[in-house]
């Protein structure tokens, strides 16, 4: 963590800032890793990822190193296979006489209350403009709010989405053309692929600062359209 975070300032305030997001990725990676390693050696605790520290959302826990050091939690490699009452790991070790196995493998994005053509989902990906509006709908009468995995403040980003949706629904502002929205979606997907490793759990990952700014800009562009219509 950074010095600010060590003083009790939340992570998203000290590090997830607009200024920091403009830095080259290699610099962000170096500074973040240096700050993380200043607390303790993650490799010794089995917590050092094989990918870059910024290629996946980080989980910050003050308790985990302590319980690992005390032996309450034992770090293991990936599972190779299950036997009758044991788990066999890729390093050849096993844990026998198990009572319960808890899978924490994430979730699948589904909208079972809607027809597939209304809101298609493929490989856990939902193609939404600003993660809110489906571009193929002729009339914007359906919006998805909160379908993001944010690296910063979640509630602030969701509030901006809700405000934007209300303005669209009340026809105070208008969405871009389908082509423009699709281009924006592809650009965001390209950016996601460049920053994070490919995983079904990262398909809705956003930086709250960048995402919130993009929603604000969408509002401003739409307001410009509204003013032109009035004049």
C-alpha cells in the first residue's frame, strides 16, 4: 500500500485517482508492486501472482498474512483432481478426510427473466454501451445499472449511471447512434484486454474513475444535442 493508505486513507482515494490513471502502465506496475512488497514479501506467503499485479483486481487484507504465518490458512496450488474424500493438488500433495469443500469460483452473468435476443450474454460478456444500454435496441427502454466490477468506489459510479438512465428514459437527452455505441463497446473491450488477463470474472471490470468520467461525458454530449434541438 502507499503511504497514504498506511495512514488510514482508503485505497480508492489514495491510488484510484484520475491523475494516477494517466501514468504509463509500467510505472503504475512498478510503484504498486514496490508499495505492496514494502509491507511483507508476498512470495514467502504464497501470495505473489504469476501475472502483473495490475492485470487483475487486488484483494487487500490485513489479516491474511497473519493467519498464514500462524498456520490457520495454508496456501496450496491449483487443484488437480478430487478423490472420494480428498483433494489432490498439482504439486502432488493432497488433503484427505475432508468434510466440506467450498468452491469460490465466481458467478455466471445471466438474465433468466429476459429472452436471449433482448440481452445476449456470451462467455460472461454483455455488450452494453457504458455497461448500461444495449446498442441494438431501437428504443432505449431497457437499462442495466450496477453491472460493473469496480476497482474503485462502486456507489458513486452507480449513482452516475442511474442519473444518466433517468435522463434518457425521460427523453431529456438522447443516446448516440447504434454504430457509435458499438464502436465505444469495442474500444472498451480492447482496453480491458490490454490491461487484464483474459478471464470470465473480469468481463465487467472497470476503473471507477475512468468509467464515471465516461458516463459524465456521455451526459454532456447528450446535453449538447438537447441544446441544439432547442435552438
